[in-house]
């Protein structure tokens, strides 16, 4: 009998679709083809200067020991202060675990909370990595559809229906990737009310876009005292601080959970890059609003321009004006079943994204987000590029028969 070379767990693991598309864009560009990429969730802004300078100073110190597994204490303190200042909630540094990106913080959380077979409620559409991370942690994802009518918000009724005695975690993400949907205090409050009747359910609140909200300040799940002792917040420095490649994120959890997550991390990555930690500390210690506001303003301008364009030229894509993050999630259902000028039939959003890539504009198909009738476009791209990208998109879609 030949044994499989790759474990079942990993063999079934999906490739991160966004990263796969990014590689295809690189390949096409290497072949000399021009591609406008509206693909990735990484800000097109430089790392803020105080962060850069702190990193250089940390390198010049010349020593780089292994960091404490849970992160440098001053950084954990600064993160705790940030949540206290921003959301008015008490957080102690012992509740904070710094990781190599918030993706790792999410994985640490799931490994810490889930026993095999326990259920994790995930509203659809979802960020691409939730599902694979739940599988890796041997949990069972329970997908709950949402509707464009509620701008893809999970409703209290749908949540109530999805909860079983096996439910362990509800994942919330606000502002959300891929939709930009941002829950108001009243909406979150209604969901929390449901959870009050189900004390065995934990909240994993992914707040990575918390500073990129265009209408009003976001609300943290930690603000709800009723579930604070069973809430884990995951956040990081990849978005508002524009440092995704530095790989730095964190979780905030009740102390026993933070300690258990630290144990996981101690046996896997042993703590996040120490230079990045010192640099991030400089970012959190200064005037955060001054660092983030210019970028947020640019994103808001782009969002408004795209929304105007799409509502005028593509009502069939049902554009929804995102309240936060930097994505539009658009229906391509009107184009499924149509043929490209080369005669290829478009069955799913993957086919649409493949076709658009051939036409020189890269978008992410919604399949990885749980909806194969949609595509996601990112506006972490200069406005001039966005304008050209949208025109290309329109031309390509009009050429379908
Ligand atoms: N959560 C969401 C919703 C995201 O969109 C991303 C990145 O795109 C992450 C988490 C992971 O971010 P990080 O770079 O901190 O691992």
C-alpha cells in the first residue's frame, strides 16, 4: 500500500486565492504584458516615517535577541492603551499576544479555542483564510449566508438559527473584507444579545480594518461587557499602518486564553520579528490619527469615485458603497452564461476573473470568499490606475455576448 505523500489535512487545504492571483499577475508582467491590478489588500502608501525611523534605529542597536514569545512588553502595553483610548475598554498587557501578522493571531486563537469537530459560525462572504484556518484547527465551519439587502450583514435571526450545542466560535469581521460592510453599534448589540442566551459561544472579532472606516468610528466587540470574557479580538499593522510585509499583528483575549495562545506560539514561531515590534511601538506611541488620516482620506476619495462610476455604468453589478476597508464586492451574475470574444463560456466568477486578467485587469473572484457569483476589486491602488482599470473592466464586460 502506498501512503499519500501529503497529509489529508494539507492536501485538502486551499491555496490562498488572492496570493495565487497575485502570482499570475507577476507572471503576465514578466511576459511583458501590462496588467492593472485591483487585486491585493495592501495599502499603496509608504510605511509612515516614524515607523521607518524606529526600525532603522532598532537595527543600528546591533542586537536582535529572540523576543519574548508574547511580544515586547512596551508594545503590549501600547496595544492595550490603544484599545483603552480608542474604545474605552479596559485591556491589560497580559491580555495581548503579538504575532507574525494578524493571520497568525487568528490561527493561534482557533487552535486555542477549538477542539476537533467544534463548530465555527462564519458569515458569507468571508475573508479567504477563515475557512482553511478552521480546517487546520480541526474545527467545522458553519457557513451562514447573508444577503445584499442587508449589505451582507449577519442578522440576529440567522445567528440564532446557526447556533448549536457544538458551536464554539462566531467569527465577526467589521469593517469587512471583501464587502467593506461595517456594523453599527446597534447592529452589533443585536448580535451580542443573541449570544447572551448562548454562553458557550465565543466571539472572534477580526478588527484589522478598524482605523479604515469612512462614516463613523468603528465599534469593537470588546465594548460589549456581556461577552467580554469570551471575546478575542484580532488586529494588526498591515492595513492602517501600511506595513503588511513586516508581518505584525496581535490578539487581545482573556488572560488564560492569551497565555494558552502564547504556548501555541512558543512552539511554532517563538514570537514576532523584534525590529518590526520596535517599529510598530513608535507608530502606536505617536499621534495615530495624524499617521492614518491622510491615507484614510485618499481611500475615501477613491471609494466615492468608484461608487459614482459603478452606479452610473454598472448597476447590474449591484454596487454597494462600503463603509470601511478598501474593497468593492460586485455581482457578475449578469455575465454568467455569456461568451468571450474568443468563444469561452463564462460559468463562474473564476471564469470572469480569468477573462478580465486576459483583458489586462486583475480582480479576485468571489469563490474564495464563498460566493462564486461575485468579484472583489481593491482600491488600494492610485486613482489614475483605478480609472483605467474600471474603463478596461467596462470594455471587457461590454464585449461579452
Ligand atoms: N483579516 C482580514 C479581514 C484581512 O483582510 C487580512 C489581510 O488581508 C488579515 C486578517 C490578515 O492580515 P495580516 O497581514 O495582519 O496577517
